[in-house]
C-alpha cells in the first residue's frame, strides 16, 4: 500500500504550492482511517528536503515518486521511492529519511547505532542497514520485482546530520552496510542527486511503483533452494512414520485450500518429542517450493534463531527473518494475506502482542484471519508462562468465527528421549504432574542420571559435547540474568557456592549450536523448541520435596524471569489462586527441560530432599528393570528346557 504517488514534477509542485500535507492526510484517512495532521507535519521537513533534492533538471519529470510504501506483513514503511530507468534497466531508488542530529557507534553490535529517538537515547538499526533490509524484504517476496528484474537501490538521507572527522555514522565498523546502501548527510545534496541520477535517467515507462504495490507476495527461487539445501542430508529434519503421513495430509490440504479459496484450520496435537517441529519445517520447505507464501511462526525466538543460523551461509538475517516470524507480527494483517501460516508451539501464543502487551486483539484470531490455511502444532501441557493462552478450544472458536473448516489430528510416536514414551510418562509421574502406570518404567534404555555435584554433571556434558556439539546444560530460572554482565561468559550468573560451581547464562541467541557454549546454561526461554543428544538440568529452589510431595515455590524464581509476571499482585489478593496458577507452570518448565535430550538427561537438584527423592525413584527403576530381566531369563530357560 502506497500513501502518496505521483510524478517528480507533481511532487515538487505539491511541495511548492503547500498541498502535500493535505493530500497525504486525505490519502491516510482513505486507506488507513487514522492519523492526524500533526503526525504528518512531522514529515514536512524531511519531504521539503527531498523536494530540494529532486529539483535537478537531470532527474526526469516523469520519474515516479512514492511516499510511505507499506511492506506487506510488516509495520515497516519505506519513506521515499523514485522509479525510472538508466537507459537499459528499470530501477527503484529507496530513500530512508532520518531527522537525526547525532549518532553513537555500538562496536559490539552488527548494524546497530545509538541515537535520540522516541524521546530518549536508544539503540536502533543503522540507517544503511535499515534501507538495505527494506529493499531485501521487497526483493525476496515481490513476484513482479523478481520477474521484471526491477533493481532496487537503497540509500539513507540524514538531512539534519552534519559529519565530523572520524564520524561514527560512516565508521569502518558499518562498512558492509554502507557499501550496500550509502548514507548521505547535511551538505551532501549533490552526492545524493548523483546517486539518484546514476539509476534514474529516463522516466518511469513501465509503471514500476504500480508493479511493486500490486505484485503478488511470493518467495524468491534462491530462497527456496537455500531451504531445500538446509534439509538435504540433515538427520534432524527427516520424517518417518506418522510424521510423513501427517505431512502429506497437511500439504495436500494446504494446496487444496489455496486452490479452492476455502479457509481451513488444521490442529495437530502432540507431546514433547513427537516430531511437531520436524513436520513444520518440512512443510514450510515443500510449500515454498510450490511457490506458496508460507511462513513458520512461533512465539519463542530460540528455534527461529537456530533455523536462521542454519541458513546464514546463504542469506543475510533480514532475508531469513521473513520466513521465521514471531507470533506478534500479525496484528495488522489483512484477511487471507498469506497462503499458509505454520504455527509451532501454539500453546505459547499470547492474547496481546508487543513489548507492553498493547497491540492487536488475539494472536490466534490474527493468525487464522491472515491465512487461507493455518496449521497449529500444540501441546496444552507445555504452557510455561502465565501469558500462554493457546488451547485447542480457543483455536476452534476463532476458526468457527472465520467459517474455516477444522481438521484435527494427533502425533503420538516418540522421536526424542530414545524413542521412549515410557520416559515421558515416568517423568510426569515423578514430577507429580499426573499419575501414570509408569512408576518404575522408563521404556527403552534412556540414560537418566542423578549427580550429587553439578561440576561432575557439567564435566560429563562436556565430554559428550566433544562428539558433535549436541550436549548442553540448562537450568530453572532461579538465578538473575543481569544486563550488565550478559556478554561475559566468565561471569557466573548461576552460582552454587557449596559445590564451588558457577556457570553463565547463555550469551548468544544461537548458543545451542555454538561450539564454545558448552560452559553456558540455557533456560526455558532459550531452550524451548530445541533438541540435544544429552542435557544436564539444574533444578533450582523453585522446586523442592516435603512430606512426600513435590512442592513448587514461585517466590524463588528470578526477578528477571517474565514467566510469572503479575503473580505477586495476584498473591496479595488470593495466595491460593497464585499458587494454583504458578504450580503447573513450574512443573511444566522442568518437564520441558528434562525432555530436551534425545539420548539422555542428567539432573542436579539444589534441594537435597528432592535430590534424595529422585535418587529413590531411579533406584526403583533399576530394581524393577533387574527383576524384569531375571524374569525374562527364567522364561527363556524354561522355553529352552521344554524345547
């Protein structure tokens, strides 16, 4: 959607005749329905500066100009576009406009600066990176740009910013971004004109802005190839048994939904380790390969960061992020804007979106609204925060509201925990989440160990990690995660003095695949949705054992943990309700952490009574396993004798 479109000649005329603000306001009211003239006047200075730039006789009068192009599925808007031809090739110049007057270099971040925005000094993207990323978004997903080979040329114009010697804005630290999208500042109007005139020598004869605005959203072929390469030979993403069955069902239902225009919602239920994420990623690849506009959606950033990292050799982060979206990205979505949305960890969805939970209406509703075919992978027993609202009933409620056909199915086969459904059932019984028949049975030979000393557990994890970098430590969120030392692996956030043990919380978002991160611990927020060979889990003071029962204590959670935000207020009014809300979240948290390992789970408890309880439960497993083996031996001997 473009707010204002004209020729260069008309744009300059609207500025000179003081008509532009009224025309922008009327267009905003017509297309969006909300704005104020005061808000639009805040652009007036920038647009006046662009009018000065455009008043060059060598920039053709019939070049097209657009203001405020909304990039589909984002709240991002391209400030200014100029379209034309260089004599051989169609070009669209993208200009990111900034009223900044100062910038501070952030040497520890790629493409990040600090400046005064939003009434405070804040970290934000470098203007060159921002302009380039907007161009990349359009290039990756606009079919007309791809087919017509329209060249996008991004740049930034900081018309109030005057450069100084050794200027932070153009520091070598930002060299890669400046090369892709040059930045122009106060006093460099001729340089900006030269940049525009290099690509716009002839007017817009092919209605380039119309093509961009009306181009079908679809992924580029190169992006499809990169995803296919990600799957080739990767054992993590191979589907077997019912995964393959459900994959085929989901794929054909999605294709049929898009073909017939019939809105459909598919709900796939499955516990931890049943292969939901594997199915989701394979589905994403296959649908994109068919030219559909499909996206993988999850609230939790951990799996998105990992999948992005697996693709980073082929594409920059801005390209990849268009495939892997957070669940709060659809608050302003148009109905059926996408072909398919693949929603993983749907139980983690929230009602409102945004940092302050003040955007949108309901994430489930928005996801169903925005897609012809929406598939939700869900396990209602894996909610780990008070704000998790995803449920089968709520999905069905909004599906019916949008008159969507509902397809329900369930994954049961276990692909984690050594393929043992028995271990999951045993763990539920041990954590007193539910009574099961697996009081003393792990099923297959899953490696569960209890460690009296966390240093010994870490040493064992390190040894396994040397094999293939797939073994890591995780902990309950009972230790603070201060911003001050967040990038220092030698700062031990998690400290257990009685054992002279210390370890840092994870440093990077991609810690789970970093070779150096074995001495870092993940938490529920950075480990959820990921899989390892072996996990070491530190159970903190929020879970203990008293009078034959496992007790949870939300007051032992770190203040920096947002899982139980608001629980103290609830506790003041109704302590029993607060406990009832927090108790399953804490139990589910440890259930989640203790099912991340495919081959084994090692445990250390800070509460000695809980440590002793787990030791007795494991002794019984060993005892009954031995008894079964003896019984099987006697049966074999009897059959041999009778034979």
